[in-house]
C-alpha cells in the first residue's frame, strides 16, 4: 500500500508537469513575434562574430540605433543555442520554452523544501496553469531564463541556511547566484531579501553571519567584475517608459501576474489576509516560507524606491521571479487556515477558467507573420519586397516557414527590383505600437504605388501589414 501511495503521488506530479509542458507547447505553436523580440533576434545572430554581437547589443541596428536593456549573459547563451538548432524564430522560442518547462520542476522542489512535506502539489499546479508564466515561456526575452535561475538559487539558499554543507555546494551556490544576478539586474532584490532575512533570523535559525557575509561578498564582487561595463552603461539612465503610477498601489502587478482583474484581486486579497492574520509569524519565525516573503516585499520596495528617485521600472516582467514565490507562499499558508482545502479548490477552479478563457488573449497584439507568409506562399509569387529596417527584415527572413517555402526577400533600400512579379510587405501602424487607433497609411507603404514601373494587381487587408501584389508595367 505504501509503495502504491508513493507511486500515486509520483504520478500526480508527473501529470502536473506534463500539463505544464503541453500548455506551453500549445501556446508556442500559435505565437508570432513582435518588436522587442525582433531586436533580440537581430542581436543574437549566430552567424556574426562576438564583437559584432556586442555592437548590436549596445545599440547598432545597421540602419538605426536602439540598445538592449537586459544583461548580455542570456543573449550569448541564446546565440550559441541557435548555432546548434538553426537561426530561426521558432528555435529561439524553444530556448525560452525549455527554461519555462524546467521551472515547473523547480517550483515543486521549492514547495517541498518550504513545506517540509514529501509531496506538495497545489503550488506546482497553480504555477503550471498560470497564464502570465505560460505567455512568458514563449517570449524571446530573458524572463523564463531569469525565473529558472531565481528558483534554483532560492532552493539552494534554503538548503544552505538549514544544513552544514561542503565547499562544493557553497561554490555551486555562488556560481548560480552570479548567474542569477547576471541574467537580470532586478535579481538584486532577491539578494537584498535574503540579506534582510539573515539579519533578522540569525539567532532563531542559528545562522553564521560571518559565513554568509563572506559568501555574499564574493558573489557581489564577482557580479560587479563580470557586469561592470553593463552596470556603468545602465546606471547612467535616468528615464524609462515604465513610470510609477498611483494605480500600481491598487494592484501591485497582481492584475498582470494573474492575467485578469478578477483573478488578480482574489490572489491579492488572499495574500493580504494571510499576511495580516499571521503577521508576527510571517516576519519572525523558523518557518522557511519567510524567505519567500522577504524576497517578495524587498522586490516591491526596491523597485518602487528606484522608480521614485531614479527611473521608472514598474513592470511585472521586471520582477517576474516573485510570481512563483507568491504562488508558493499562498499555497503553503492556506493549508494552515480554516477552510484551506475549500479555498485551494476554488483557486484551482478560477485559475482553470481564467486560463481557458484568456489563453490566446495576450495583452500585446503581435503582427501575424505566419498568416502573412501563408498568404504569400499560396499565391505562388515567392518574391517579397520590403521597405522597412534591417531588424524587421531579419525577423521576417528567419521565420522558419519563410525559409522552408523558399521565399526571397528584396530590400528596396539596398536592392533593385528586377522580378516581374512580387509581393510588397510593409509594416503599417502596428498594434503593439499604436493600439487599435485608425491612422493614415504610412507614406513608406505607398512607395511602390508611386512608381509607374509597377502595376498593383492584388491588395489584401491584414492587421499590422500593408500587403500588395505587383507586376512590372511592360
């Protein structure tokens, strides 16, 4: 019977992890790319030298200038991943997908470490079906990478404060800490939260301050040495588009974290109730869930402070690493309250409904590359003329279906049109930039119509694009 119980619990977690993977893959197949991802893809081109990658990272876009704001670590890891898998948009998504799926396993391990129970499923299930995390697992940005290393680092920290561990484990912890911090500057909030936790719990947990002071000092020195150029470059910035607004103090990112006002409100109210109800225990006790709480609060405090005195950094993506911690903390705490089991089932129900209803309703409308390429391919005319920048042209060209269907890209800014028949593709008032506002057609999209050499024979309306077919006027 005992063996059956163990196998049964193993089957449960295996089913939850499988569900997490399938949901992320399902979303992956239907996704197109957008502006931020085009820039990332242009930066991580595996066919260029590392020196050229650095130039692109710091803003050189060939025909325009726009620097990247995330640390370079993830960019170079992705670049070498694409060397082996092929330079395609889809391959870059697989890279993020891998980190997103692996994070599910780490959420389970961290939940078990915090609860001290052999099996802990609620947090893992809620993480698996969380829509914001599903969306970010296919985003060609560092977010899934950051979540993975943050979770790994916190798991190791829990072990470090509870056990006497050998030098190899400590070195591993230092390495993962440097990787975590080097993957995202806001991971410093985790560092600060752990420092705060150690300072307050040093007696109750019998923590050696000298040991942790030395470990943290080594981590900080290594981080600064490795990221010195990046830190100097970005500390000079005093402006950012994510301004601090009063509405932040109403939802604290929960609306975005849980993909709807309704579900975000449920989790935020529940978080507040669980904190107030056990306020003393949540601040000072042997309970390891306090580690998560200190990191969560530190992240909110530091990003708010930085936004007030330096530059606005109020974006849920910037502190995405606290979302799994919020889920784990709430899942753990509700077990200790009256009707905890009933609340667990309610959370599962509303999360399932929310994910099912909003699955493909991402807040960012992406240009439909796949639809565009499909229309062109079916027409039999494989020549594609563009008048956009190099970043956009690159994003179009490395779409796998573009390459597989042997479409040919012609940039009229650097090439002459010699083909008798072609499609003209122009990015026209993209929704990710202008929303759903009705605006005049960009003058860049009229350039072929103004050329008497060509006659328009077909015009197809499609979101974000001007798509027209021309023949030469003989």
